[in-house]
């Protein structure tokens, strides 16, 4: 039995992905620490700070396969320190005195922070790839159903006609904005950490800044203007943007979940024979994927507060904040990637029940079109007077469940001003979608890379 769902043999693929589990695994974490140590050794060798032979040996041995992770864990427990045991293990595998030159001028947080950022970079690449797939799917839904009229709802109630393409276009544009956020924050988030004990690089003397700059060029990361040991705003931004990205996946999932309800039945997440809705009710066709994504979104959202809390850190170093990040960074990426991947699957195979969309346009027997009638009548009576008349009629029609057209024709103030054909036109949902299709076209004219 697993202590947390991401690692559960049974539930892990509902709350994470293999890609993210690999990126944030113990093996990859240690390898990224070693990658930083190897890059540091190379740069310092090139600058003549440490012997070239030592650097070559450090680089050669900086492979996680050379580290006994069980022994490393035991030493971490014994020393209450993550990096010193790794340095001791590397000293043992490096020939000669090469191990004496590893970690030259660095501090533990430099290695761990930069290692985490390397993992985050890989994780963002995976997130963006899956986001492209989700975006492409919703964009195709917007294109395909550009003209498919359906009920637009506000406060959970029927409001006015829209098109399903218009709804899908709204998802698409939100995804595009999120993709921009993901790309734009890279400049602020993918920044390395190499500053020494309190951020001054004192241990390296005059060469400190040059080592720092060369190290991050070697690793392909941004170079900080000043240490961010206790400036965790970029990590907070990372989690906030991830929560927004996951939130849009959750929003689409919730919309599909709502529109799959039996009484509405306009959408349905992909179904295949063998998918079971209930252990006791054989007829059930539930939306478990969407439900899972909604749940995942709630968990990710709850982590934002913890990330923001980390901005308030103590003096020049604060392990409390680092321990918090160790818990939630990999978790948030797993959850978010799972949500995006699942919604890419759902939107790629979404069942769109156009016949039910058409049916639901008329379930209230014309009440959906009250605004259309009111605006038509406003030209003769004024808007407020028209609203008062329509309000009284609509409330009676709602209670009696009778056709709105009949009530309109029986009202002498309306019958004197509007012909039956005019009323029929005003009560046509397909003739009252405004600029819905224009907005779809505007969304379709955009792309992720603009």
C-alpha cells in the first residue's frame, strides 16, 4: 500500500504520469545534483581553479548508477543532510584525489535548487507538449461546431442561445493565454542558483561571478542578478501558473461533467464497452475522467497558499521553505500533467450530442428567447416597459408550463405591435446567436506561437 496516490500502483495514473514520476524520481533528483556538480567542475577546470584531471574524473563518475541510493538514504538520515553524503559517496568512486575538488565553493542549496530547476525545465517541456494537444483538440471542436446552436446558461439556468463552437472557442482562448503564461514565466523561473553560503560567493574570491555566469551558460539556465536562496517568489509564480493551467483543465472537465447529466445529455466523455459506471446500477454511464480532473484541480489549487507562504523566508537561508517545496513541486507537476493529459484524451474523443442540443433549445417552450422578444418590443414601448410586460408573461408561462408564443399572442399590447410571423422570428433560437460565430473565427485566427 502506498502512502500517497502519486506513487500508488493502483491509483498513480489518475494522479500523475510516468513522465513526471521519472522526472521527479529519486534517481533523477540525484542525477540532476550530479549534473550540477559535473558542470561546476568543468567550468572551474576551464578557468584553472581545479585540476583538469580532477574535473574529468568528476564528470566521468557523475552518474547516479555509481551511487548506492540505499546507502545514501541511510547517510542522509544519519547526518540530517542531503548533499554531504553524496559528496562522500563521490569521493569514494572518484580515483586519486579528484573527489576533493567536487563542490568547490558551492553550498548545498546551490546544488539542490539548481537541480530542481533542471527538473522543472524538463517538466515544463512535458506540460507544454500536452497543452498543445489539448489546445489543438478544443480548437478543432470550435471549428467543427462553429454553427451548432445550443443553450447558453447563466447561474446554472437557461439564458440565451450560443453555439457549441463558441463555448469551445472560449476554452481554446483560455488555454492559449495559459500557454503564454507558461512560456513567459520561463525567463523568471528557469534561473540557476550558485551563490555560496550566504549568497556572496566569498569562497571563490575574485572568480566567483565568472564561475557563476559560466556555470549557468553550461547548464542552459538563466543567471540570477543576486542570490535567490530566500527569495522564493519565482517558485511561488511557478506554482500559481501551474494552478491556473490545471484550473482551465478542471474548468473544461466541470463543464463536460455538467453537460453530461442525464437531463441535459449534450456532451459525454469518451465511452467504450467495458467502462463501468456503477457496481449496482448497470445502466450508469458516469464521467469518471472528468470527475478525477476536477478533484485533481482542487488539490493543486490548495497548494498555492503553501507556495505563497514560502515567499516569507528567514534571513539568508531557510530550510523550512525548501522542505515545503520538496513536498509540493513534484506533486503539482504530476497532478497538473495528469489533468492536462486526461482532458486531451477527453476532448479528442468527446461525444457531442447535437440532437440533444437542439432538443434543449425548446424545453422551456420559448422562454429561452424572452430577451429577443423584449428587445423587439422595446422599439415600440421602451425597454423598461417591455421588460415589465415580458416579465409578467414569462413568470406565468414558467408556472403553467405553457408555450410563450401563446401567451404573447394573447396579450393585446404585444399583439397590436407584433405580427405572428415577427413573433415566430423572435422565438427562433437559431436567429439569435449574435456574433457567436464571429468570435469563434477570431479565436481560430490565433495560434499558440503568436
